[in-house]
C-alpha cells in the first residue's frame, strides 16, 4: 500500500512551489496571531534550509512520507522540532496540493509563453528575409496560387499567436489562490486568504471551498491549449519534412537537426521534425488522461486526482522540449528559394489570374473559368506554360485577351496584385510583419 499510495516520485518536483506556499501560509498565520512571530521565523528558516538542501541534492525524499507535502513537513519537524507541526494549522493537503500545482503550472506557463515569443521572433526574422521569395501555395497539396515564403511563415505565426493568447487566457483561471479551502469546507481559523494571495502574486482567491479542492480544470485547460499548440507544431513539422524531401527540395535542415541512416549512406532524415510531429500524440494523450481522470468524480477531493501530475508534467515537458528544438531548427534551416520560385512558376498557379483578367474585362467569371480551363488543357497537351502561348493562340481562346496578358501572368505580378489586408503582396506582408513585431513587443513587455 505504501508503494501504491506514494506520489513522491512524481510530485517531488514541486518542492520549490510547496515551500513557497508554506512560507506564505506561515507568514499569514503569524500575522493573524495564530502562531507567534518566533514560531513563524523558526518555520521560515527551516523551510529555507530545506529548499536549499533539496536544491543541492543533499536531501532525499522517502516513500514512507508519501508525497511532497508530508516529506517537507517531516524534514521541517526533524530540523526545528515541535514547532514544525504547527505549520499545517488551518490547512489540508487538499488545498495545499491545489495551490502547489497552480504555482508550478504558472511558472511553467510563463516559461512556455517566453518560448512561444522567441519562436514567433524567429519566424518574423525569417519572414523578413523572404518577402519577395515566391513559393507555390497549395490546397489539397496541389499547386494552387503563388504566395511568398514570408506569407507562409506568417501563417505559422498566426497559429502561434493564438496559442499564446490561449495560454494567456488560461492564466486567468489558473491564478486563483485556493488556500483557506481546507480539506473541503474551509476552516474556523481567522485566516487572511487575500494576504496569502497577494504574497504569492495571485490576483484572486478561489470562490468556493468545495470547488477549490476538486478543481483541476486549469490542468485540463493547459493540456488542451498545449494540444492545440502541438497540433500546430505537428503541421509545421509535416511541411518541413515534405519540403526537405528530394521531391520538393524546398529546404535543407542543418545537420544538427537531422540524422543519417545506419544502412543507407545517402540519407539525411529530418528526425527532429518527425519527433515533434510524433510527440503531439503524447500531449493529446495527456489531455485525454486528465479528462478521463476527472470524469464522474463526485465533490470534493478524491485520491484519483493524485494521478493528475504525471500527465500534466509530461505535457509541459513535451511542449517545452519541442519548442526548444523547433526554434533553432528553423533558424538554421536553409531555404532553396530558387527551387521554390520555379515551383511557383509551374503547375499553372497563375491560371486564376488569367480568369480574373477576363472577368475584369467583362466576361462573367464562370465563363472566364471555362476559357482558362480550355487554355490550360491546350498547354498540357503541348507541354507549355500559359505565359509561353502566343498572343494569337490566346486570342483563339478569347478575343478579350490582349498584349497585357503577359504581365498579368507573371507570377511575381500575381503576388503583387493580391493587395488586400491579409494577402501575400510584398507590401502587405511587410505591414503584417511590422504589426506582428509590435504585438510581440507588447507581449514581451507585459
Ligand atoms: N498527494 C496528494 C495529491 O497529489 C495530496 C493530497 C492528498 N490528500 C489526501 N487527503 N490524501 O493529490
């Protein structure tokens, strides 16, 4: 039972948060006259020395003391004697663990937010270099219309921006201080809950003691946000893998982020990208584990909830590792812009522009679409691109076509024409980069 019941092997990593929470609790107990100032000081000194020794690896947790809370309390009593036993006055491990996980997750969320901003910064730096570099835009993974590499990278940036905003939004529900909820029904001691919240830099206290000790929404919400983030990274990873293939040849990863094959000497595998794609599955699993863990639990605390940490920690660790790798992987990648531009010129990615040209000259768009369809078919039969047709051939498809058609078909012009907000025209993309930079700066300064 001891082995089965103990969670120290997992929750021991929250020791710093546990001690921070206990220090705030002890200060408040003294402020309220529940313990004396001498007792408080003894407790604070004891806790500080335990934090120090744990940091140095000089103390070892034991399964006999079950979890991080009891281990630290045991150390404290060993060090300062009977006074150590007063720390837990007006507190339960149920509100204590709720606080620890919130403190821990807030620290980690802040780290992740900084990583997300660093990745956003890297994307913008790359985008700036490729505003005029054409690449094919795809739908159904078939060449559709020309875009620029910068525009594509800015699409990634938007996904990331939403991830950041979701992390930020989840903070509102995370930053609520649960101490004072006791085991489930609060306490008769005259605690100052807000003082503890202020000391721990929480803007609010939880509003219902039963809910406070049984709520793990914040952990689930983090995993949901993390799952969406990982879903995004997996999509980028998939594109990186495709682009690194010989068939695409759009980019080459730095050797540091690729590996060879043990049998095929020519291979350079995009392992880092594949692992990011694969690890998204772990995080979805963590989300599902937490949802399933909490499903059907009656109020208030149930020991099932001790199982929350492994999944949450795994999600946090995985997201952090993936962000740590993807940023330098992108920063060191080489883009074969020549090949991308050539790919943008093929595959009739300017066909829509020809249809638009005819529509602008008064032909109903549906008819224009049909005319261009015929011209494309003709080109495929002759092995030509649209811009290689002669003016007289063009005229045989539609008398509306004039000499200005060649400029219309130039892919760079196709790009430049798409001037609407949100579009890929170089000017618009430069505006978008500027807006994104300002947003990053504002996020970073908060
Ligand atoms: N180790 C426990 C957890 O992580 C702490 C709370 C235990 N509370 C209790 N009444 N057994 O959930």
